[in-house]
C-alpha cells in the first residue's frame, strides 16, 4: 500500500487550510476517497484502511500555515478563521521570512518524502497534498502547486489533489486548477444548491459535472458527497438514488474517478461507503 500526502485544505464549514492525504492503493476508475481526522468515534487510520472501502484517506487538517506561521495540525475540529488564526498564503510562499519557514520545503520534509526532526508521523511518508481551500485567500495556491510538483522525482511522485466547490469556477482554487498539475479533483457537490442533487432532480448536478470534466484537466474527477444527511447542510443523496440515477449519469466519462465522502465519522454512522462501493 502507498501512503498519500498532505493536502492544502480547510474545514468543511469554511476557511483556508491544509490537509494531509494518504493514497492507500493504486487508483482505478471507481474508487472512494474519505476524509479522516475530524470528530470523535471515527476509528483509527489502521481500522480505516482495514475496511477495504477506501482508495484515498485524506487526513484532516493542517489548519495553520503560510505567512510565516508555525504550521499546526488539528485532527479534532474545524478551523474557525475568526478565532483560530487560519490563513492563506502570502506572496512569499517559497521562503516565508517571519519564522524562517519555507512552506513547500516544510510540507515535503515533514509529511512527504523528505527528512526532518519534527515529522508528526515519523518515518511514515504520505504521498500527496490536498487543497481544500474554502476561505482566507484565493491567491498563490497555483504557486504552491508548482513548487510541490517539482518534488516529483527519483521515482517518488508528490500527488496533488483538490476539493473545490461545485459552482464553476471555484472561488478559491479555480486559478490554481488551471495549472493542470492536479492528479485528482473531488468536487464538493453539497452545500451548493445550484449544482447539487435535489430530491430526485439530478439536472443541476449533471450540468455542473459536465462542466468540471470538460474544463478541468485532471487525471480523475470525483463526485464529492456527504456520507449521511447530518454530514452537510444539503446535498445528501440516498443510496438508491445515487446508484440508480446519479452514478449512471456520470460514470461514462473517461475522467470519472469515483466518489469522495465527508467524512469517516459520518460514514461510520451510516455505512454509506459499504452500501455504494460495488456500484461506484
């Protein structure tokens, strides 16, 4: 099994931050990605891998980074931009001067294939960085993607993924996606009524899906969904509707990669991934 990497991400509730991501196995069309790390009762990473349900596990989140701040992982709760100091990137992302932190080098050395005395996961090397940006700033994420992509060398690839909102283009990382450097893009088709599933109506979702697969150059694109009705304000798709309607409408695309779910905690409550994996 391959371990994935850190991702630039934010909490589902809004804000700009960075995520960690773990690629569990080679990805074939029709896999499931899951976010792990928020809420209690989500099980361990080992238990998550042992289910056999997931091709990707996104470790959520690296909430504080950029602008010279000391990076901070939070595996217990969402980032609140008004109280937790969450932020985006300054124009000097290549070498942040305030604390001598080079953001790109920090991510590589502490989470990916580099070396550091402060690696939070020790010798375990994650495989990529996920950009789940929902606030803070929409500047410089493309620069970060370019810098990180240069670490793909010596047979070790630094995977880049992103979790944009379904309205196109995404307000935060729309420009970054134009770099064409992202391997996997899991679009959040929830909390966005204009482009999500609504009580049996898949037209808005299908129209948005067609735009994403047409206008974004990524290896694979996933449909991002809440794993239970409680996991998001709107956009939950009951299993029969997903398997008999939605997946049938989107699986024909060569870019179709599968389903991304928020999150492991809610999936534990609903059993959603187990119910859909054979159809994904």
